[in-house]
């Protein structure tokens, strides 16, 4: 009986260690995610940032929304969810301006999917400020307010910062997820959209543990 008591006590002690090791080995740098050579400053240093790099013109980004949005809504209070529109070429800048206009006007919940759907469901030609203004107007946004935000000096700064972040993240495609300015997660490495979020969860916990120590 004493033997079994000692045996059980031993298992109780080593089980958490074994589980921790299993969690550590579950996803590996260079295999399931990439470690950025230079950490990029986050918006709020007190929280763990998750930043999705996306493009409205990207069909994969549109499809990713169906799993990303429910996941983001359930993130803990110590996690700061952000999004960065990719501007690979001048033709994508209007979409970045539209995204940040929605943020400034506090209507992202009304316009974000509307822009995606205009492009990928309705197959509309959305290219110019006027095209985007029509989408905002359908969402109840005053045209003058939209134009003022879209063309503001602060908007230019936000778009330039987004370009710099994407370069710093070394993004290779969209969508990709950057965790705490340190780790880049893609569907290629993670094995699809669900895999991306599983790896992101793992990295969030990794950063949470690092902050606690």
C-alpha cells in the first residue's frame, strides 16, 4: 500500500511537468511559426498583442474572417487584438484608408464585412474613394464625415505606420497573424486557418508565462 501511495504521489508531481513539456513541444519555431529577427513595438506594452495582417482584396482573408472574428471575441482581457491592412502597392492604399476611416468613425462593425462582401460576394469594382464612400453611405455614414477622415493628415500617418509594420513583420502573404510583435503565423506553416489560431493561442500563453516570470 505504501508503494502505491508513493507511486501516486510521484505521478501527481511529474504530471504537470510532463503536460508543460508536451505543450512546449507542440509547436516549434521555424516549423509552425517564425520568430521575427527584430521585435516590433506593440500598441500597448501592458498587453499581449495579436495583429492580423490582411487585405480586403484577398479572398483568403475574407474566408478567414468566419473563424477569426469569433475567436477574437473570446480573447482574454490581457490580449489586445489589432488589425493591419497590407499595402503592397498603391492600388491597395484606398482600402487601408477605408479601414482606418472606419476605426476613426467607430463604424468598423458596419463596414468591415461590407467591404469584403462588396468585393468577394457581390463582385463589385471597388477601387476609388468614391466607391468606398458608397459602401460607407450604405452603412449610414455621412459622406462629408467619411471624406474628412479618409483624407486627413492623421490618416496618411496611420497608413505609413501600417506599411512600416508590415515590412517589419516580414509578411509574405495574407492573412498572417503576428503575436506580440515577435512571432509570425501563416496558414502555410500552421496548417490552415484553424491551425493559425491554435498556434496563436499557444504563443499567447507562451508570452503570458514569460510576463509572469
